[in-house]
C-alpha cells in the first residue's frame, strides 16, 4: 500500500509542479533528485522561514508549501502529510492538476 501512495503522491506533485514556470520547474526537479539532499534540506528550511516572513516584499506564503514539499522528500511523516494535502487539492481544485496547464493555441 505504501508504494501505491508514493506513486500517487509523485504523480500529483509532478502535475502540480508542471504549472510552474519552466525555470522554476528545472530548479525544483534538480532539488528533488536524491543526490541533491545536501542542498534540499537547507533550501527547504530557508523556504519555510521565508514563508513566515511573508509580510516583507521579497518573501511570500508560496515559499512555505514549497519548503515543506522539499523537506518531505527526506522526512517520512511530512511525505505522508504532503501526499494527503496533494490528494485534497486534487479533489477540491481539479483544475490545478491539469496535465497541460499551457495548451497550445
């Protein structure tokens, strides 16, 4: 059952990340690689801290969930939590999980 949950989480996460700009997608994809653990954990912590500083102009609340997703790659309880949140997002806002967010004109 655990393997199926991880597959679903990965599918939902990749579909949600596909909505990001290409440059941000490449950075996040690089950070999600297993070899990037040494930079992923500090980046996740810094993004979470930046999310709490959302009242300042450079920072924003968008940093908090991205930091949690990065940390979830290495912290199993957070991995399950983000899986549940992604499932909730898919049920509540199905348009956010579209396969192609930028259809060709």
